[in-house]
């Protein structure tokens, strides 16, 4: 029988235990280093394949890439906001499907874009958008195609909740791949700064008034089969633009490439500041007010020969509706006489008229923050005939914004102020300069009211609102002459004339006339009625309640209007 002797293990000392712990620790550290190293390599590889490639290939920047303030109207109604939405993009080098088949399927999901356009993007050399601002159901449909080369990034997008309303005023950001325009461009720095602070940016527009103006302009444009239409509502005392419209409109939510060769052919063109026009007889009140301040017209009863066309330097100045008699100043405006206005300007001379038109900035771009502003057509030679024709708006071209600011000065006591798109703080009034005397401004308020009460502006007379204004119908320049059948019709007005608060200007571009206007296309039939309807709608919104018991006192001037025997 054998005896097995088992030697017990030697008990481990403290030093042995420390050595084993150190070895285990070293192994764990080594494994950790290997893990971190491998993870870092994987991360770098992913970054190189994804993020770095995305940054290098992407050629456009999302409108919301930088913080951007919301734009609100003067009452806080949102007009432009930054919101997170889906986009759909493609990396052509990662596609696994056949591009032609994918293009066909994408066209089925987005029928508004041709399959050929999708194919061009799917076979391009770099990253490209397939769709911006995609709807959730559209994202789901594209995702169901199972294509790994198509991605769905979430991006901040600039959204215009009122759609086409005030589109020309708002414009779009300069980071939207199209250069930018409107308030978005003009106040780009402020919008970025306020966006970083989480604040909104208030502009002078009143959304309610803007909607009413656009609606009435559109209705008349359709009724007159006009090429376009436009309008401005301006605070006569501060220069704030309460509404500004240019038709046709565009939707800043759906920007496409603008292929128009000129502003006149583009729906994005804001004709109120970007297009210049010969504004015709709307210049007559400005010219006569200048003559009054210069001392040329010292009496409302002074008469001027309008018995026959005026022949000067080979030109014949005539009236559309000849009176065939001598007429005074109120009659000159009420009946819109070119002949009498030209005689007044001729008597005054070129220098005072030039000085006044320069003080109204008719020789430069309009004063407003918007970047897109047209220059004027300023006569190169101010001879006698130029002085006479410019007095009734012929041979000089300005933007409608020029005219609106000039009429504000004409009726507000004589102070010209620049137009602004900013909502001004209570009590804030921009610095202005005197261009007409207070006495002349008071007299012009009477005369403008007379034109609406008894003259060519009668179709603008909204009862109780005391509107005053002047019509203007001008032929459009064409191929070295004038297109006799292409008119631009304008009505420049203000209300209430006993204490003017707002200037209202409306325009029709090439109205065709209709049965309601008996085929007539002049401003009295096409532009003036729009002012009446607009004022009736927006007056109460602006705090002006119609009151037929109040009016401008024109009792001393009305007897100067000649009446045929038998007329009341």
C-alpha cells in the first residue's frame, strides 16, 4: 500500500500579490489602448468618408446654416421663420441602383421635376440636393426605394408662412444660392445678430393692410387684363412703408432659377423700387407747388392760355381733353391741363424746377434700405422744352417709391423723409428736410382734394375718408419713341386730407380696359378706383374711421371752377 503525500502550496506573500495585480493592470491598459486606437481609426475613416466628403462636395449652404431672426410685421405676425426640416440628397459614387431607373421613380414621387434633371444629379460628380424642404411622406417614399446613396439630412430652412404675401418686400436670404433680395438681404447682418440672441426683427409692414392692397390690385389687374400692377402705402409723417406690392408675385418658399433677361421680365422684380417710369400728370402738383414757393404762382385766380396747343421748338404740347379757353390754377389741376402746366413751368424757368426735383431725389436711386433700387432717367439737357415737358411728367423717369415719398412731403407740411422698412419705435421720426413751405403744403392739400371731389380723381372718392390725389397716364417709351397703346396709369393720393396720415399709390401696367370702363384705359378708370377700395378696407385697420361731417375746407376755391350755363 502506497502512501501519497501532498505538499501544500506555499502561501503567497504580499509582494507576490502586488506583482500579479500590476501584471493584470498592465494587460487591461494595453487592451484599452488597443480599443481606443481601433475606435479612433474607425472614426477617422468614417469622418473621411462621410463628413469630410460632405463638406468638400457641398456647394450650397442651407438658408438656416447660421442663426437667423424671425421677421415679423409691425404687429408681431410672423412673416419669415427658421424651422428644421428634411432635405433629400444624393452621393452618386455610393449608388447601388441603376441611375435611369432611380430617376424614373423619383419623378413619380416628385412629378414637378423631370426625370432628366434627377438623372443629371444621380450621375454627377459630387454631392447634390434632390429636394429641399421635403414633406415627411415624400421622405418616406424615397426611403422606401432602399438606395444607400440617398440621404435625408435634417436642416434649418427659411420658411415664409404667409406664402406669396409681401414676397417682394421679404425677398430671400443671400445664402440661398440666388444672391438674396428684399428685407432678407438689406438687413442680413441684423437678422444674423438678432438670431444669435434669439430675438425677432420687426419691419414696418402691416400684414392686414398688405393683404388688402395685394387683393385689390390683383382683382383690378385681372379685370383690366393688365401686364402688371403695383402699389405703396406710406406713413406720410415717418416714411414707414405700411404696404408695398408688385404683381405678378412669386413664392419665396419655392425658389427656382430666375432665367429672365431683365427686371421687367421677372416675377421677382419689385417694380415699386426697381422699375422707373414716366409718371405723367402725377408730376403736375409737384411742379405747381414749386412755382408757388418760387413766387411764380401768387394767386389761384391767375389764368393761363389753354385755348390751343402750345408749339415750342418743333413740338406741340396739347391737352387730352382740350378746354379751349384760359384757365386758372385749380382748373389746371382739376382738368389736368398739360398746356397750362407747361406755361407755368416756362414762366418759372429751369433752375427752380431742377432744384426741387433734386431735393426730392429724382436724380438718384430711391432712399430706402432695400438693395434692389433702380436709378432714374434724368434729362441731360434742361432746355426750355425739357422744363415744360418735365413739369407734367414727360421726359423724366423715376420709381413709384420716389413719387410716394414726394407726395408725403407735399401733404405733410413740406418735410421730405426717406422711406424705411423698419418698424420705428413710438415717437421715433427719421430726420427730414424741408422741401415745400407749410403754406404751400396746406394749399396743395386743398387742391388735391378738389381733384378727387370735382376732377379726374372722382372715382377714388371713398366717402368720409377725405382722399386727395392726382391721376397720371403716360405712354411707355418704345424703340426711340412712345408706344401709344401701352399705358402706365398711376394714382398718387393721401388721406385724410384735413390731417394726412398715409400716402396711397396704385399703378396699372398696360391696362386694356373693359366694358365697365367703356374701354377707357386712363388712370381715372383703372388706377384711381383701386385707391377707393383699398382705403375703404384699410382705413379702419389704421385707426381712421370715415366721417362725412369732416373735410378739407375748399369753399374759397370751388367758385374758381368754371361751369357752363345751366350747371349746378
